[in-house]
């Protein structure tokens, strides 16, 4: 048996319930599209520090859109992506 806690993660169906709310309006303001080099294991991405709702939308096998209710969650995620990309670039130079 596997148990997964959703916490602040929203599904597509959840978004339908939020139409017209401030939560969804905020999420629409804090979206980012990420194209990974290889298909990521989304379960390994750490969203435990999120203070608001978030949603992950697949746009293809390696292309994802991430939505955040909270602007700080968005900024933290973006900073982590940049740091990861820079660490990968450094590894390629060796």
C-alpha cells in the first residue's frame, strides 16, 4: 500500500472548484514552464516548504507548468531551478 498526502497540491479537478476565487487568480500570476532534459520524477521534487497551494500541469513528457498561489513559493521554486541548472552546467564543464 502506498499513501500520498496531497497537502497543498491541487489537481485539475480542484482547480475547477476554484474558478472565480482569489486563490486561482493568484496562481495564474505565479506560473512557470520548465522543460527538463529528461522526464523528471515529480515525486522527488520537494514542495514541503510551500505555504500556499500549487499545481503541476504536464504539457508533454519533459515539459511542465508549475502554478503557485504564494509569490514566495514561486520565487523559491524558481531560485531552486536556477541553482540546479547552474550546478548542472558546472558538472558539464568538468
